[in-house]
């Protein structure tokens, strides 16, 4: 086994990303991944497979995973195989709640808010 294959799980355990009740990975696919990033995601999912629960959010469909994961069909299939086994897929359609709230404020006030707050 190569050293880099051992480093990821040990580092993740040390930083408490693993050995948790639920690992949440938000906005996968917001930007396309490099081959290295896609490989790291595969290693993370493989390590957590049937050990920890994983919740992944993304604004693209399952058919788009190959495109998101550096165009690698084999890697996308391997990750999806692990993620979809014993899982629940929720397909939520509709407008963003953030945009709905902004539209409500604009409608009530007749103008866009003058302040924009950015959460840390």
C-alpha cells in the first residue's frame, strides 16, 4: 500500500471528519473537480462506505456526476455505486429559498434590501 493511501483516513480521523454520526458534503459539483479532487472524494466515500452516514447535496442530477468528477466515468460509477447502495435519494425541484425570501422582501418593501449580510 502506498503511503498516500494511508494518510487520508488517518488525517480525516485526526481532524474529526470521520467517526461522526453524519458527514455532510454540501454543494458537490458547484465547480468541476480536478482529477485529484475527484480521487480524494472517492477515497473519502470508500472509507465511509457502510461505516458512517453521508449526506451529499448538489444542484446537478446523478447523470451529471461524470462531468462533475473530472469527466471520469469509471470514478463516477464507483462513487455512485457506494453512495446509492442502501441510500435514499431526494430530488428536490424548485427555486432557491434564498431567492424566494429576496422576492418576498422586494414585494413587501417595493425595493431590494439595502444591506447584504454575509455569514462567516
